[in-house]
C-alpha cells in the first residue's frame, strides 16, 4: 500500500471524486470545486495499490486555531478493516504533529462503525451538537491531541464561526435536498448541510423568509418550509434600519414586484444585522454583487463559493481593518470625574457578574499610579474602547481592556493588542501580561495567535529582541524562564517559535528570504510612516494602523514560497523621497495566492488598502490574467533605512553580483541578517 499527498494534477483525483460522490450520504455533499480546491492545496491524502485507489483523507489546515480539520475519510468497501484508515491518519499525524495542536472532525453519533474507529485511534469526543439535517441527528466533535509542550498547549478547543445569511432560494433548495429532489449541478446547496461545516459556519435566515413562504400557494409545501427553518438561526436587527437600507437598495436592485421587494429586504436584513456574508442563487443579486459590496460591508456568494473559500472567510471575519477606519487613540493621564464615571458605566461588565466598585477601584488605582496610564479609543467622538496599562521593570501589564460589543470589536481588540505589543518593544520590555478577566472566545484565540500563554495571572507574551543561533536557542529560552520546549532539529517548529517570540530572529534556518521591490506610495500606505510623512497628501492614517496586510504583484518572474522573510526595497521611481532606493522594513510572508484579479480582490479587500482601480491597473485591464497576493505580517520598520549602496556592499561581501531589484530576488540568510541588523542598528550576535 502506498500513501501519498496529491494535488489537482494527480490522475487519482477523479477516482477520489467518484468515491466521495458514491458515499455522499454518509460523508456529506462536497461540490466539484471543493475537491479541486483541497487538491490544489495538497490537502488530500490517498492510499493506493499500484493503479487502484483504496481510500482517501481530505482535510483543512485551520491555522487560526492551530488544528487540522478532517473533512472526509473514505475507504473503498472491499478494503475496509484492512488498516487503510489508520495508514491515512498516520500520514496526516506524521506531517503535522510538530506544527499544530491536534486534529478535529465531526461525525454523527449513530455512525457506530466510524465512532469505534475514532475511539480506537485515540480521538476523544469533546462536545455534541445537532446536525443541520432535517431529521434530528446529533454530531460528536472528536479531538486528537498532539500533546505539544509549546505555547499552543495552553489554548482550549474554542472556536468562533463565520456568520452567513441564507437567501430564501437557498433555504427552499436545502429543504428539497432532504427528499433527494433533483438538483441542477450548478445550483446544488447540499454542501451547506455537511457535518464538517457545523463547526465553522453559523447559517442564519431573516424574518422576511416568512413573508415569502406566505406567498406559496401550496400550503403543505409552505408548512414543510416553516418546519425546516428551526435548523438555522434567525438574525436580529433594527426594523427601521432594515427599511432604510431596503429603500437605498432600490437604486441597485430595481423593480416593484413582491420578489423584488423581498430581495431588497433580505439583503437589508443581512446588512442591518451586521452579518458579513449573504448566500444566494438569485441571478439578479449575484449580477449586482459588485455594486452592493462596494456600498455595504457584506460579501455575496453562492453556496459553492462559500464552501470553497471558508478558510479565507474565517480569517477575514477575525480581522477586518476596513471596519475600524476613523478610530483615534487617546492617552489619558487624568480623567475628570464626569468622563471617568462615563467610562466606568459604559464598560463595566455588569452582565458577566463584575462588581462595579471593583472595576471603579481598578480604574482609580491605575490613574493614581506613577506607572499607570489609561487609554480611550474613539470613533467620531464616541468612546468605543477603554483600557488601562501599568509598567514594571521588565514587563507591561494590561490591567483591563474593554471594547464596545459590535461587528468590529474583534478587529479593534486585535489592533489594540498589536499596538500594546509594539509599544512594549519600543520600551525594551520582555513581557506583556494581559490581566483582563472578561475575554470573549474570539479574543482568547487572537491572544494565542499572537503568542500569549495562558496562566493563573492571565495571558503572557514573551518577547526576545535578539538574534539567536538555533543551537543556542533552547538554553537561552530556559534561562529566560519561558515555558516553551524547543526541538532545535525541527525546522518548521523553530519558524513557529520565532514568530511566537517576535521580534526574535533565529539564525541557522533554511527559511527563504526575498528582497521585494515596492513603490514608495505603497510602502507608505502599507507600513512605512517615514515615507507617508514625506508625501504631501500623506498616507491614510486609518489604513496605516494595521498589523497584517497584503501586497499585490505580477505572477512572474519569481514564485515566492511561504513561510518566508521579506526585506522591503523602496524603488527609486518616485523622486523626492529620502527613503527611495533603500530597504526600509522586514516582514514575515505568511501566504501566497495566485488567481484572477476580481476574485483575489474580493477575498482580500477587507484589508482596506487597495481599491479595485489599483488592481485593474496592475493586471493591465485584463481581468482574465492571473495576479498574485502576498500576505505579510509582523512588519518591523527600520530606524535606519539601508541604502542601495550599502546593500550592494553586502551583496559583494557575500559573493553576489549587483542587482537593481526591478523584481523580487531571493537572498541568503547571511545577507538577510547583515541588512536587518544594519536597519535595526543592531550588532550581529
């Protein structure tokens, strides 16, 4: 038996699709594009004997929760009970056990054979939920723990979901799918019923559905639809707001028929309830999605698109910097009694059982301390966040952090944490401790993503602002009392450690480094305040406040691979900028994606930097041409930009010819560290 990871060019992919379709009753329906997408990401493992497929395992990498999620595990009938499933699971475990926390999956409780297999392998059922099927079935969420002795071992299995509103036409088709009604392949929403999606997506409906059902002349069918609706969650919104938005939508979706009015109300319900995604097969809405998406903070998908892009949407839903445009920091050394009481009243966690006098005393304690400081975050004069910090010799302590509960609260929390971390690094603090007791599940996950460790005191982030050789890292971490076990032979694990202990830089890794040219305008918009300050128009301050971003570029001539390090070289095309023809910053390259301009723009426009006209110019107005997106994070802007002449001197010392950086260039680790240390004004260790 041969086990291998396949891509979308593998000859066995058609056999995988056929086996999946044959067993769709138990596996759940997967659209054709779903198989293609998983294969393209090399997330399908097959077992074969020569030219015969024995079985396959299809999975997803859920980086935000440091886990692998099994979508399908299927074995050909004749080979069941012969160790195929175990071999496939062993291959999955072998690839990821040093990189992630564990493996999760959802499986119906009444599938006794599968239940016995999961239990025998070592999975544990950790929770039970109802499936989305019309019949009352229940799912077990199974978990296989890799027992990593690292930072992620402190993270619990808690998840937040992508929230999407289903149009009535989707609900009707899902209702009919229960009875195996004939389905047009291009309009088959059954993938939304798949068990694996229950843990990832919260599917909702609007009260407007009842008006549409009421117009159904078939009373038995209408009753059937009403009985089906409790499988989903009804969204709540302000009716006046819905009516106002529905009226605005008349300029985009025309017509006065009952269906036209309902279309506008369905969309208005989605927008008014702050539900970020709308799922429909309505051609009138899909044809107008560009106009709708440019005017409102929603994205419109058909079911197949939603399922295929779920991982991108999970991440986008966590961090939406375009939702926090216009926010302004205020550092408050003293608050007058009226303002202080206002903040206490607004951000006191009354419904979570917090004693008001305890919160009031904490605020007073901070403001009266020589090392304490209060901050407010405002948007159009409204205070939307309030937090307090105290400083000790080697650490910065966030005593509390409160954010108003709305659709942008996750993004705002994310940004505040990043800002606190950035300021602590400027002050050479080795630790940041967050003592806030009332953290949402999503916020705990954000802290884990940043590298915080949960303890009795709260969440602690360790920072090593040093360059350390991989062979010395273990002893230095032990000396620093960081609760992290390191295997210096595990390359992928060391890359993970470097990011968790950012701005640590580990030498002796084989991680690639690219010098990527960028125009001064885009450097200023994306990360470089120095350049932005020289622009007579300046960068948009609402956009500069961002810990993660994307950069669009042409597909050729270099294919970058993530994870990697980036050195950003500001090209000399724009005159009058002192930072032109210099390397100004370092970042991590976290993802590379190639695709058609419109689709990539839709996926990444929530970052709020690029407008469609920028992408249209990049592809030379040919939207059929592929372009590339580089997602990057943890950017360090250099205090001392490294001049082109100095960079060429480094190249010469390392035996490299001169280069004008008209396109990305891959360089050695030694070149990276020489340039990085020059930019940071730091001696090489």
